[in-house]
């Protein structure tokens, strides 16, 4: 079986692992209710997306 001739340095290994970094979710404010939501998704609070209400929600008061 093949065996590497030399050990890989820490910096070389970490350069390869840097692609696995998880990035935080980008949040936008909903123009309808001003709550934070992920971009390009329906607002979980009011059901509004791209100028339309796609999901009707029952408001409890």
C-alpha cells in the first residue's frame, strides 16, 4: 500500500480544512412586519414574500 514520504504540515492541512467552515445565515428584515428572516424565504412571522402574502397566518390577540 502506498505511504506518503513526508508528513503534511499543519498549515497545509488547515488550508484544506478551511473550505469546511460554516458561514452564518444572512438575515434580512421583512418589509411587511420588520422581523428578521433568512434571505429568499417566506417570512415565518407574517407569510409575506416578494410583495405578496403566500401563507395566511391567524393572528392571536
